[in-house]
């Protein structure tokens, strides 16, 4: 696998198309897809300063693509993941990974320069408590990167999308009929209907973080504008990216 070394302009049509093409091949070439996404996320973080030398905590880091990219850039990156199967999805658990739940990270207050979580928030029942734990382990002035696919996104139903628009139960039944296997996700068990409007309001009400950026993670243009239009944002944002700064 080779990845171009120059960062893509973000936002740009070229970047979005490249990420989308990789996403379409996620099943057949996950290494390429996640390596590209990890590089893109690290580029987004480095807009706020270099990662080299920073302590980065990757919560719900799965099989470790993001942690690997942070380390490649010189960060001291640590992965926390509660599911042993996710950790071993590439045949071996990532180096220095910790089996731990994001609600209760085995870390002291304020140890991280950056607390990172990609596509985990929609998999937890209580996103604000999960976020509070990310804030707790981040030092004052440090960054919190959190992104999630909201329920009304075209990809909100994950492998059952877009049939989740007709209801979660129907979408699950349809998936089973079509594939002969049970869907990986069940709404209310390991996938939750999280929405953009309420999440933005809750995050803006917090007094322990300031919102540096609230944008669509993948859109090619007007990435911040799309998150400001009530109702429409629930469908078109696709995936909300929040970059927060921990208050002193
Ligand atoms: C869709 S995967 C995302 C993996 C990786 N972060 C990425 O973006 O490719 C969701 C991950 O969230 C993890 N997860 C679910 N509940 C969690 C929790 N309470 N604390 C931490 N991670 C959790 C899952 O085990 C899974 O690895």
C-alpha cells in the first residue's frame, strides 16, 4: 500500500473523493481505507500544532490505525479499546494497547495533550458522560477530537444504511434477509441514535471546553456551514467532527 505523502487540501473535492473511494473499498481493502483516514485525521489535528512529542490518547481506537499514524508523526500515542476482537482484527493487538472502557479510562486527570475518538460516540449509550471522561484526561489547553456518524446521516444505519430511514427494526430484518447473516449493529445495544443539534447544544453549554471547530468531517466545501442549518444538518453533515479545547 502506498499513500501520497503530501496532505490533501481540506476541504477540497479531491480529498473528499479520495476518502469516499477508499470508503467504498473498505471491506476489500481496510488497510488502505483506515490508513488514509488516519492520515487525514492527523492532518486535521496538526492544523493546531505538531503532534511530535505530544501525548495522544486514542479512545475506542479499534485495531490501531490512528494510533500508528500519531506515532509515525512522533507522538506518544496510547490506545484504549474495550473489545478484544476489535483490538485483534488485524491478527495481532497493537503495541501498548490497553483493554479499557472509554467511560472509565485508567488515566490520571489531565495527562493527555490530545484526546482523540473517531466514530465511537454513536456506539455508546451516554455520549456526554463519555465526552466528560475524554475531557477529564485532557490537560487544560489540550485538544479533544471527537467525530461520529449521526443517526439521520445517509450512513447512520452503518451496514444497514440507508434502510434505517425506514426504521431500525425493518433495516435489520432486511439486512438479514438479503445477506443471510445478522447485522453487526443493533440500535439501542451497540449503536445509538445520536443527533447533531442536541449534541452541539450540549457541548456548547459545557463550561470545561470551548468549541474550536464544529464541521462535517468529510464534506468538500462549506464544512462548518452545513452544521448550522437545523434539520438539514442531520442529513447532509454525514459525520460531525468536533475539535474542542479544554478550559483551564
Ligand atoms: C466503528 S469502531 C471505530 C474504530 C476506530 N476508532 C475508527 O475510527 O476506525 C467503534 C469502536 O468503538 C469502540 N467502543 C464501543 N464502546 C466503547 C466504549 N464504551 N469505550 C471505548 N470504546 C468503545 C468499539 O469497540 C469499536 O472499536
